[in-house]
């Protein structure tokens, strides 16, 4: 019973870290990165579809993303979706593919990006702490119901805290790496 709770708690915390990874990957740095646009949703024949599912995305140069749609008739839809995503880049449609030049970030814009990364990280830290609180409540309820002993409760609470610390540290590492990447000129 305790093992299942610990596994479930760790799984939920791992999902929070994976979500943060996606969030941080989507933040723009000064370099071209396909992850910047691959999750943009395009209204493709009335169905919301991720850009990576309807086009090849590549970065032939450090400051250029090239999007080559499988269906050339979707060029206009892709272009509109990129503009609507409001990520600070302007696509250029040449009739066959879309080129997305990545402009140099100003110092102020870099600082804004760092703030956004910090905000996203803090949201996921809170999420991990909420997962910890729920798991702690379940452990305390088990002990209150007589399912486990006080010693089991204490050791389980300690394991949950250690798991929480591990995932928060992992998030902090991801944030500092992203900050370094953003501030790099």
C-alpha cells in the first residue's frame, strides 16, 4: 500500500518535471530551435493539429527555422497559426515553404524571457508541493485508520519529502540551464 503511494507520487512529480521541460523548451532564446514552433496548433481542415504533425521542421542555420508542410495548401494556415501564437517571430511564406528568421533578442526581452521561465518553474514547484501534501495526507490517514504504524508513517513522510526535494532540485537545474541559454548572446 505504501509502495504504491510512493510510486504514484513519484510518477506525478515526474510528469510535472516533463511538463516544465516542454514549457521551457518552447521559450525563445537567441537561437533557432524547432521546439519553438512544433507545438503550435494549426486549424487544419477544421481540426486543431500540432504543427509537427503536418510539416517537417528544420533549422538549417543558427537563426532560421524552415517549415516544409506535407500539404502545400496548408501554408497560409500555418503562417496564420505562427503569427497567432504571439511568440515574437514573423514567418515568411515563399509559396513552397515557410522561413522563420529568429531575430536577436534585446537585453530587456531576454530578462522578460528569464522571468517567464522562472514563473513557469515556480508553478511546477507548487504543483510538486501539492502532490507532496496530498501524499502526506494519505499517509496520515492510513496511520489514523490503523493501517500502518507511526514508524512507518514517519519513514514514509521522510521518503516523500526526499522525493519532493529531488524533483524541485531537478527543476532548479533546468531553470538555471535555461536562464544561461537565454542570457547567452
